[in-house]
C-alpha cells in the first residue's frame, strides 16, 4: 500500500532534482536499513498488522521475492517489495511502496515500480496484484496510471478494501517471444531497415513529412552526430523494431522514431525497446525525456504512460516540426 499523503506525481517541471538516487535490488547487508524504512512507512499510514523481522526476511530468502531500494549514497530513501503468490499461479504481489518525504515528486516511485515489474517479467509471472484502502486516493490513482485495474479480493488482509492487478506477460501461458530478440546500437548497415520500419507505421496512419524524409534518409547527422542514439531490435538477422534518442540539451533527450514491424506487435517488443532507450538515456546522464505522438495512437500512449511518462499541455512545449503531433509527454529520470 502507498499512503495517501505521498504525492507520486512527477509532472512538476519546477522541482529541482536532487542527486540521482539509483534503484537496486536489496541484499542481506541492506536488511536493517530496509526494515527500518518499512517501519517508518507503517508509522506514517498507521498500519497495525506489521511485518516482524522474521516475516520481513521472506523478501530476502525466497526465490521470486525481493525488495528494491532507492538510495542516496548508502542511505535507502525509497522501497518496494515483491512477494510470490501461491494462487493465482505465476503471480506476484506488489507491497511496501514508499518514498521518504524529501524525495517525493522526483519519479522514484515510478522507477521502483518499473524495477519490480521488470524482475517479475523475467521470472515469467503473468499477473501482479496489490491491495490498498479506499481512502488512499493518490495511491490508487498512481497504480491506475500504471495499468493496474480493480479486481476481486485475493487475500484475507483485514486492512485492505481495494484490490488491483495488472497483466504483465506478453504471451500468457506460453513463452515470451521477446526473449528471442536482441537490441543493439545502430550500425551503418541498418539504415535501410531503420527507414523501412518507420515508413511502415507513418504511412499506415499519416503521411511522410519533410522532416521524416530527411531524418530517415540520413539518420547520422540528425540523430547520432549530435549525441543521440538508435537502438535496433533484431530477431535473428532481421530488424523488427527500432527506437531513437535525440539529444535536445545536455541532460534532455527526445524519444523518437519508435517502430515495431506489424508481425511483432502485441508481443511486448515496444515496451522492451522503450525500456532499453530509457536505460541508455540514464547512462548518458539524462534527467528528462520528452516525446511527441498523436492522439490516434492509443496503444502507444498507454505504453508511455505505463512506464511513467506524463502529459504536458501543448502551451508549455515548443511548437513541433511535425503536423501530426498533438500529444506531448515527459518523464523525469
């Protein structure tokens, strides 16, 4: 559960970010600090049925369980835990999401949730569940923004009144096809595939604009030479997806030219590409990501929202060079 006093919004552009707080999976050496942080969380929201030290150890000892920490130096400032569920099978439960007051509104809650979901996906889980209380309005809205939907009661927690779940498997009941995919940096021989992949989706919904043509014909000067990046997704030797980062400022990048060939859509490859370029942007020192899209592309917008992008009013952005752009989003890192 997440206390209602915690504002997990990352939409406030005027917030001055602190030094980056890395997210990492806790080890045994983190036990005491992690336990203390969770007790602080319990105090804040008035939880009376609390984890004992022995019960808390389950997040460190059982396969599939885990706890992730946001750390400032060596001090944990945020946490989230995953508990494996016996029923339903191939499911886990999101627990103990908390960020200390001075570190809120920085996107740490989003990053913690993303780290947990990535781990659960790698384990082959199909569903993630969570419980909360109906007075924790901000918590419920936070989870809804990230794809969690109301469901029936799945546990006997006497304090919980709201139950939610999210489908995270791209191919429930079977293998995850995107495990066959590799994503690597753009090479000169990828130019034709990069153009083909983007022309496929642009022509399907819109028309090629002059800036599209210039960028796709020669991506090096428009993307790479200014400090940008292109990730190419390959199934065997065939390029099946791509996504680019355009450097706008020293620590601001635009996510652009994201495409997945039709035969590979609906398998989670778009998410895998997006998470790949987010990690790359972090490696490049990015503090903010920006993107432009179109309101017709509902699945893409939902994907961006699910990893933490928030909408930006049109009047607060520089006019786009693309006629089709009418949705603007950003992610604080």
